[in-house]
C-alpha cells in the first residue's frame, strides 16, 4: 500500500507526534491556532499516520 501524500503543514505536525506533545504544545511550537492543529491532527488520523494516547491526565499524539 503506498504511503499517503502529506502537506508541508501536516509534516510539521507529524514531526511533533512523539508521545510528548499535547495540542497546546503543538500550538506553541507551530504558531497555529487550536482549530488548525485539531484539523491537521484529524487529517493525519484519517490517513492512519497518528493516534492519540492518554498519558496520565493529558492526551498526546504518536506516529504509527
């Protein structure tokens, strides 16, 4: 199965999906709005490139 194509913005978010960054962390690092980050995370999830993981009391993101 070929790898899905990703945009520059999606790639920027994907790099931060390392089980350490919350949505707020990603917003601070990229300068993007919460809506924009949530949209990009949703797109990456639909492309089966990431999943959300509960770590303690926060949700972080992990590349698959």
